[in-house]
C-alpha cells in the first residue's frame, strides 16, 4: 500500500497514472459460469460522477467491438442478443475492481473481451483484454497428472543432484578448513615451544 502511494506521488504530476490488469486468456467449460476479472490501479479515488467503464466483445481480431456493459454513474447492461441476461457485474469500482461474470457460457461466447477504464483526473483511459476459450469438456486429468509426476520427478532428481553437490562442496570446504587450522595449530605449538624454552632457562 505504501509503495502504491509512493509510486502515485511520483507518477501523478507526470500524468502516468492508470494501469489496467486482466488475465490474457481464460478457459471456461461450456454451460458453466465464468468470472472475467479486470482490476486497475489509479492514484485517485473513484468518484462515480466522473468514473467510466466499458466492456466490449470482439468475435475475431478484425471484427468490430460490441459494447455490452457500461458504467456511467451506475451499471448499465447493454442487452446484446448474444448474451441476453447472462452478464452480471460482480466488481466494485471503489475497490478498483470492474470484473463481471458470464453465466451459462456458450461456444459462441468465445472471443476477445475488452475492459476500458477511465478515472479522472487520470488523463488517459486504461485498457486490458481477455481471450475467452470455451471448452466442451474438462481437460483430461490423467495427462496433467503424468506431467506433474514427470515434472516433480525431474525436479526432484535435479534437487537431489544439487543437494549432493552442495554437500560435497561443504565437506571439501570443511576438510580444507580443518587442514588449515591444523597447520595453524602446529605453527602455534612450535611458537609456544620456542618461546617457552628461554623462560625456563631464566628460572
């Protein structure tokens, strides 16, 4: 939170401000409900009178954008035939969250969903887009389990190798230190003997 304030205080005068964040791709199962998450950072508190939000849908990259959800003072759903009443705004602009939930996902809902946010006095409008992929069935769990097992065993093997190398290195270092300390000890013993003799003579 402090970092955010610090960034804002330095960024505000230059008018950098707004950043909008959303996952690049979301997979949804046909017939399920899916949350299309979109959040933003702003140096300014959200004032409903000035704040504006647009969600648009694009069937393909070069297709025109269709506006289906808008926030101007309050949430307004543009009831596209495509979505009917399946769109529900589930965000909270005052908490910098403008997500919505799409219910009963259909195969034809695949495409790009664009989230546009403007929060004056931030000057420029922030934008993020999500590519929605609709799956007819859940991805097979077996394959992913195998991948996880293989990944884990390879990772585990590497971890063991690294651990062994570290242990060997440590042992060598300790041996080296021991040899060095032994050398120092013998030198010191030699010194004390040498210095001890004259004292005995004076007695």
